[in-house]
C-alpha cells in the first residue's frame, strides 16, 4: 500500500469514527464529494492545505493521518478507547461490545 492509500484509509477511518458522511466532511473542508472519495481511496493525495483542514475537521493531529496506531503510546490508545466507550450510552451495549472485542483477539 502506498502513502496515498494509507493516508486515505486513515482519513476514512477518522471520518467514520466522527460519524461524518463524505458529503459532510467535504463540505466542512470546502471540497466536492468526488474529490474526497478519490482521497479516501488513494487515487488522489490531499493538498497540504486540505491535510490541515481534514485534521481539524476530524479532531486529530496532522501526524495521526500518517502514523499507524501501533506507534501510539499506550496512554494515547487508552484515552482513545475510553473516549469511544463513553460515546455508547447503553451500559449493556458497552459490555457486549467490549466482550466481543476481547473475544475477537483471544
């Protein structure tokens, strides 16, 4: 996978985590949906200006669009996991998701 594809997949990942559609994210950063689709699929590379806009819109640091999660510190990963868990309002659903996640790696 080349850098365009890696960056595209990371943008797509953070967009979905933010519950944004391609249309909504494209509008936030001032590009058309087709351009964002091409970025996410690795066919086009975003300009440096759009990289900054994307990071801001997605609530991440610019480097996070380039760096694999495996390189993040344990503290940062724990913070992100806790933040994601807090987004789930139903406690039973939280437990089921956590159990399924743990079972998938055992």
